[in-house]
């Protein structure tokens, strides 16, 4: 089922399958780009893994578990908890389906709240198990680029909120982490001009960034801002080796697997460990300017 949220500035659509954001409009202009092929892995909310697992598997206490990329939320119908004109909340709980691939008991709440020209997204994970649970968490919002008709993808750039010496986590040919981390040069310490060729080898994954990022052009005042204060990584992605007119700006609390090993989820790089009966919360936002 699709739900509508609106205020004086934004009109937003959210689906209970995956608790996924599927549309963002301001002044009747669509900013959001969604994939209709959800089975191909374009999930919006990413849990309990991000990206790919080496050989599609991981281990926990000596047992092997299979999971497709980006986890399983895009195949889960969430329960509606609260629905107001400008806010909506969903939740999903472990079940036999999830326990087969993820042996932990959890409750996940996803809440969207419209605040003027901003969509605030809050994730809450509650450990319902009698042991620590391990997970990664993130999102894969895609935006039309160009935003304005008549412009090109190459007219846009990514701007980080403040100058930083950021680093790129390199991927191998299987789109897994190679283990190589390299400094990434930005114009003026914060500008990354966009081009389709930039994504020929799949996603750009960055660490040590400022925790806010803009999609902008000098040719139009319209822009998108993603703020992710508690996400240590951000990825940029579009379909490799195409001229598809969109860009995903993905805040991550977690990482794909390494190419040289099968991950033990307890020691996976970037994994979150949540003790029994504890709660984890992460809030990020999309601002349409």
C-alpha cells in the first residue's frame, strides 16, 4: 500500500513494502528516482547488510547463512504504526523467514517526518534477543540528475558540507571491498564534478567525509541535501557504463564484504553490535532546496 504525506512545501509517497520512500515532489516537480526492479537489489532501506556478501554468504558461530545484497527489507511488508498528514511510522519484526538468513530477534521501526522542506528519516532497532545482535544499516535514495529539464548529468556536482581530506574504499571487479583505501582529491577540498564515466567501476564509497552532502549545479538553484550525522560512510552510485539520468546518494552505517574472505558477522568491518534488550537509533534527512 502507498501512503501520501504532505505539508506546505513537500508531497511524499511511502510504500509499506520495505517501508520505502518512492516519491518526493516540490512544486509538483519530481526529485526522486526509484527502481521498479526491486528484485535486482535496489532497496531503499538497507538492513541487516549493505551491498554484497562474498559468495552471498556470511557466518555466525560456525554456521553459514545466505543473504542477497542489501538485505531483505525490500521484500518485507511492514506494519503501519502511525499515520498523520506529515508523518508516518512503520515497523517490522523478526519471523521464520528472517531467522532462516539472519539468526537474530529484532524489531525495526522506520519513521518519516516532514519538516518544512526536509524529510527526516529515523531508524530504531530494538534487540529482542537474549544475546547481542549484529547488523548494518543504511539507505539508497536515488535522485533525478539533471533536476531541471534541459540540463545534463555532467552539469551537476557533489559538494561536501565542509572541506575534508576524504578517502575512497576501493572495490574489486566483483564489487566487493578490495582492502585498498586511497586519498580522494576534491576540488577546493569539497567539490566532486559528476560524469557518467565516474561510475564505470560501480559505486564510489567514501569515509572521513563531512556528514552532509549536496547535489547541485551552478546553472539552477534547485538542489538536494543529504545529512547523515551518525553514518560513517557515504556512497555515490548510478548504473555503470550507462547515461542513466540519476544519482544515488547513500548514507551507510556499515560496508560491503571484503573480496578475500567470508565475513563472520561478529567481526565484519563497520558492523553495529547491539546488546540484548538495548535500542539503537539513527536519524538522517533529505532536504529539497
